[in-house]
């Protein structure tokens, strides 16, 4: 029997060790303020920021949170209390999977292609990249590093057959939604460049799911009052250390995914030249000292945020606007971040409703005149048209007025490839089941 022969003091020690940890209390509303780096100039923006403030106010009550900020592209991303797009939450000794979301390490990479003809590049890209659900078919897959796969197998969060399979099948794929492959010219040099935008695909989504499950166990034990989407894994536990390492491996996989597409383009006939290449994530967890910075759609804006950082980061706006090449200013009121894009003032469905009788084809022609815009699935996704996003000029102006970053170059658009109007995977499964 446990404790037998220990005496009174020994038994007290055993009982003390068995006591559950004290519950962590929620912060009082308003006790942890957050910085606002956003302006409003019309009713839609006012409505949007009102919703963002409401969700951030609840989010900041989470016991681990010590600071927060919102960017000019902020917009809600779920029920009240969920970190918004364009939101940053700083936590002590805690990693919150729900605050980086399922699209872990959503990121951008740019490659300078010298004097390559933009149309030649876009034509080559169309036959190389892969959008939509699922991965590449057998025989059409890109090579995945065996060393990286072995590292997956050594991590308890990644060591499962589905993750390993997806890491191979999804290499060289970009998914759907707002992910894209953009071709343009540097305003500073006149040279052609490609930019890819995507995250960690299936492997990242599975890591998120596993992370949320572990975080939920800790939430029930440490803070049942905390919203489920804000559950966390204590960073100093074995689970926390393994999850942090899993995030770094997913980051390596995502970078390799970008690289695979870029290198295939470089090696295409008529492209050839390969200049500078760099990248940055904007949907991730970053560590500074003992603080874990959760960025839900926010770009790190300090020079050494990662070992492979160059000091330059990328901010896309919409398909008809330039991609910004910026150098961050590590602004304290931004917790060291800048925006990751233009954001939205209202939902995708609301944008479609506001189009009224105008067709997607008509809207596309009006908004992207002179540009070569292609949709991988064939159908135009109207929720990705420029009018569905905040006004680019306003976002750029706020980057400057709040001192979040310095713009060093603009990659002016020639054209891009988007996923297109792809039915959700569950709807495809439903249709197949009826056959």
C-alpha cells in the first residue's frame, strides 16, 4: 500500500504530491489591455473593429495571456473569444494551438527570376503547382526529405501513419481559399519574381487537431472556465516541449513545400535564372525570452525572429495590388509584428450577397483589368476578388502611420493562380456517396 511505513510526515508528503494543481483564475475583463493598430473610416470598418474588440476583450481574460495587439488587417475568425485574424496574443509558459489554428505556418516565399518573361513563368507555374483538397497522385509527387520524415517519426505529435503519408502526398501542393501563386515585377529592379502563399497542409492540420486534444486535457485540469478554443499546453511540460519541437518540424516541412514549387519553376524551360529567395510565416508561434507570441495572421517584424530570417518579409494585399517587401520596425505597440495582408471587413458570403446580379466573370474583368488571373479549378471564386478585402491603400497607410514596418519594394502584379471555386471536401464526399 502506498505510504505504508512512512509515518505521519511521509504520508503528508504523499498526499501533498497527489493534490491536483490549483485552478488558474481568469483575468478580470480589461485587466490585460491590448494595443490597437487600426483605423476606421466607414460603417463596415466600424462594425468590423467593434467585433474584433469584443473577441479580443474576452481572449485577454485567458489566464496565461500577458499582452495582446491587433493589426490593420484585423477581422473576426470565430466565436467571441477566438483570436481574430490580425491578432497577436502573448502568453507565459503556454502554447495555445487554437491561436495558430489549423493552417499552421501559413507563409509566403519569393524567388527573384531575373529577366524571365512573366507570361512564360505563369504558363510554367500552371503545369507545376497543385491546388485543391488532397495531395498529388502516385507518380506525380515531389520528393520529401527522408531526414525530415525520420524526425516526424521521432516526435509523438507527428509519429502516425496519416501524418507521414500526408507529408509525402501534400509536398508541392498549395490547398485552397486565399492561397495563391503570384507573378510580378520588382518596382525597384524591374526583375520578375514569383511569390507563393500556403501553409502546412495536411500534416499541419493533423498536428493542430492532436495539439487541441492535448490542450483540452490540460484545460479541464488547470482552467475549466477557459474557452475550449483557448486551451493551452504548458510549455515546460513534456507535452509542451514535444509540441514546440513539432511546430519547428512543421515549419521545416512548409518551407520545403515552398522550395519544391519554386525550384521546379526555376528549372522550367524559358525561366532559368534564380536570384534571391526568402520567406516568412504569418500564422505561427514565436518565442522571445519566456514569452510565446501567437500570431494569427500577423507577420513577425523583428530581424532575428528565426535563424533563417533575412530581415525582409512579405505582405500581400489582393490579386490586383502589389505585394509589399518590408523591413519590420519591432514596434512595442505591435508586440513586434506587422499585418499579414489586407484582411476583410465582412464575410465571404456577405461579399457574394453584395455583388447582387453581377456575375463573378463580370466582377473579375472590372477589378483585374490588364492582369492575367487564373483559377486552378476553373471556376472563379468571387470571395477572393479584390473587392472582398479591405482597401489596400488604407492598410498600407496604417502600416506607416503606426510605424509597423518600412516598405522597401513593391512587386507589381502581372498575374496569379488561385485555387478557384472548389466545393468543400465534405460536399464532394456526400455527392460520391449518392452515386
